[in-house]
C-alpha cells in the first residue's frame, strides 16, 4: 500500500508539473516573452492593423482586455484562456454600445475589479455624443464573470474628466484628471476601509507641465510611468517618462524611458505594468520598415489590414532595465 501511495504521489506530481508547463507555454497568448528589446504583442491577433491600445491582464494570466478605437467608436475587447485555448478576441459584453465610448481597461492587482473609462451619462443625466462625459466605471469579479458596470462615484469622479485608472497592490488609485480649461494632471486616491478618499494631486516632479496623462503606477508603487513632454517645450510631442517613488513618498525627477520605447513622431498613449511587475505594455503608432517602391491592389489591402500601418499597436518589453527593485 505504501508503495502504491508513493507511486500515486509521484504520478500526481508529474501530471501537475506537466500541466504547469503547458499552462506556462500559453501565458500571454503563447507569445515569446521579451527581454529588454521591445516586441509587437500578438501580431495578427491583438495587434492587427486597427487602432489598439490600453492592455491589461488578470493576475492569474487567463484573461486580457484592451481597447480598439476609431473616430466613430471606442470599445473594450477581451480574450480568455479556457481549456488551454485562448478565445478569439471579441468585444466585451459590457461594451460595444454606439451611444458612448469605452476605453482604458485596468484589472486591479487582486483581480477583483475591472476599472475603465466610459462616457456613459451619470445617473440622472442625458446621454451626449462624443467624449463629453469622462468618468471611471467599475465591474466587480463574480463567480459568473464580471458584474454590470457602475460609476465609481465621488470623490474620484466629478463633473470634470477622470480617466485612465491604475491601481497598486494596496488599492491606491492613480488616475488622470482633466480640468475645465483642458489641462491634465495626475492624481491619486487612497483606499481606506473600502472607500476611496479625497484625491490628491501629485507633486511637481510628476505634474511638470499643463499636460500629463495616462499614468501607470507599478503594483508595488515604487515607480510611475506617464505620458508627457519633458524634452522639448516647443513641441506638442509626448513621451513615456518614469519617476521613482521613495519610501518617504517623494518622487524623483522624471526621465525618458529608453530601449527604443519612445518612437520619433509618435505620441505616448497608454502604459501598463503587469501584476507581477515583470513587463511593460504600451501603445504606439509605428510604421513598418519594409521598403515598398510600388503597391499593387493586393499589397495595398494587405498593408491596411496588418500592424505597423500607422495606427496604434500594442508592444511589450521587460521592466528589467528600469525596475530598480
């Protein structure tokens, strides 16, 4: 009997290791994980020639969300790993309406909440076209998937614009606030006893100009990556920059991210750090370096429907070079 139990134990261990190995190979839709050289993420599946941005992934690595935009719509798209297979990306059940725009999904590090930007009219207000209302909305994780969205409410959401949520391991919410004059600043709101507190504007090291937006905080709150202009005050170009947070809650002077993350002629859009802190996802409009002297009709349509055609695609890279912890 003892030998039989030992055999069963060894068999279970082998099967368990095999399953872990198989599941590991399916992480991030089976893509080869990048080092300090950036890679296009899931070309032809996620990055496919549309305007894609705003990537997020669940802590267990089985569910992703991202945004797809055009002038006439902005929707949140999802894919899920089930039975060792990733589903074909499709518009999330809570998104897709032509009455409002959804974008900038962010799964909290504990996996319990999905936050996102939506232009849905607040309760009691008339729905308006375009980007008129910009607030943070929430879906809660349930046994049956995600709940119906609800407005995060005060004190975070106001009559102004609040968007691009990013949450730390302890629940602190970082977000962009747009003022009535169009200026954009980074704020944060601490979570105390399950309730968000009055937001505070981050100091000058973070809010150096009249326009900084879409800030992503690392899960351990040791650094922040945001979109702004610190290199040329005469240019409207924005870059991905990083600032490090000390143990006494002070911030370092911002630095441009390196490793070819900032691309000439392209604006920074939406950084995201994975729950384990290992990878940075970001969105950018780049053009293929393929040399084409003359297009025929077939090549023209192919170029339109593949990544790096001038629309925004999703890239990823290891955080090894700038993560100091």
